[in-house]
């Protein structure tokens, strides 16, 4: 499984991107935390924005409060929606985002199904959540989940070829 993390400031952009996938029937909403979910697999972008903004402080010094995570299992890993939800929840919990508002989307726009997660890294008091070693923690957690769920391990695409010095 490959994990990609993007940190930015456009909550609407992250929601619109995932909403567009739903509108094109190339994705659906799997689960949420602290954000309204009617259970149909669709979402109302404006309602989701309102829910996020209600949980974010008006004043915050955090410049990039939006976290957009993509979790991509290997194409040979066939997972149910329940397993994907569990993986997303465990990943977020271990990353320290378990109590944050979040949306988990399943995308079906390429040859493998994968997850997109939209959350925020700001608490109710306007403080940034711990982002120290975010990518290292993600890599460790990704490996733990691969072992737990019996997934193919992520491999580097561009492995270095050792060339001897002359």
C-alpha cells in the first residue's frame, strides 16, 4: 500500500475534488467522523464545508490546516468496503487524527480501488496537531497495516542502481 499526504489550505478544493469523483460515478463516500453522512455514498459539499468550519476555530495561526491523504493498496489486493473503512480508521487513529473530523472516499477511477481522506490538522483551540515526522510515522503505520491485513508491501518504483565509482 502506498500512502501520499498533501497538506494545504484549500478545504473546498479537497472536498470538490472528491465530490467530482462521486458525481462522475467514479467514487463514493465510505465513512465520516464528526461530519454529516446520510449513508447514500454521496455528499453535499456545502454541508461538509459547514460541518468542518463549525469545528475549526475562527482564529488560527496554522497556515495549512487541510490534510488530504491517499491510501493506495496494490492492484492485487482485493478489499471489501468494510476492510477499507477499517484500514482508514486505524491509519487515522495511529496518525493522531482519530478524533478529528474527516471524510473517507473510495475512488474507482483507475485500475485499483483506493482511498482519499480529507481531514484537518487543527484542534478546537486553533493549535496545530503534532506533525513531527508525519511522513515517517505514516510509513511505519502503513507497514503495520500491510502486515495486519495481509497486503502487498509498497515497493519503490525507481530503485537505485548502484554504479561503482571510477
